[in-house]
C-alpha cells in the first residue's frame, strides 16, 4: 500500500507543478483579458467607428490573444482584417457567378472585388512594416484598407434603390481596420 500512496502523491505534485507552470507562462489569464479589454476600451473611446463589444469579441475569438502583449494584439487585428478581406473576396466571386445580374450591380461587385484584392496586398505590406516597427507606413497601408471597405459600400449608393449585399462585411472590415489603426497609434 505504501508504494501506491507514494505514486499518488508524486502524481498529484506533478499535476500541481504542471498547472502552476502553465498559468505562469501567460502571467495569468486575468492580466491578458484585461489587456484585451483595456485596449478595446481605449480604441473604442478614441474611434467612434469602433465598438467596444466588436473589438473584444473579435480579439477574444483568437485564442492567442489570451496570452499576448499589445504589439501582438496589433498583429492579430491585422490578421483578422486579412481573413475578413479574403472571405469577402470569395463571397463576391460567388455572387458574381449568378446569372441575369443587373449591370450596375455587377459593376459594383467587380469594383469591390478589385478593392478587396488590393486590400489583401495592403494588409500584407502593413504587417511587414508593423513587424519592422515602421508604424507610419503600416498606418498608411491600413488606412488604404479602410478606404476600400468604404469605397465598396459607397459604390452601391450611387444608384437609388440598389442595396449592397456587402454592408455587414464592409462594416466589419471597417471596424477591424479601425482596431488595427488604433493599436498602431498606441504603439507609435
């Protein structure tokens, strides 16, 4: 019986050491959750186009954000923006395959496809600048991305009665870009 007890105590001690080691890697979950919340509060307070809830929900959707610093949150926000742009491009391509589409509507979709394609490249460049601590250049590239979502949405408004199928995606893109720009500004 004694060897079994010794093994159980040893196992229990190892579990405690493993647990303590795992939590110390991130400086505790509360610290990083507070970083996300504090970053989002500051970003939303400084930019009326970004909501606190959208910011927190977006960042916390990426597990890595629970164990990171402000600079890494900036990269996460840019990667979220790139994912959004890539998915939106795919969605636009799917819409363009529809038959018997109004020429104006089709023209708007083609313009949006080009805008989102360019946005993906701008985000890639922004990430390179950001990693190199060239925050002004990263800001310029991300600002172009923000303009792409606005320009896409505005294109549909040029003709009365035309409803954009991309309104939610454009709004999400705009907010993700606003978040990235806010973090760039915090680091600059």
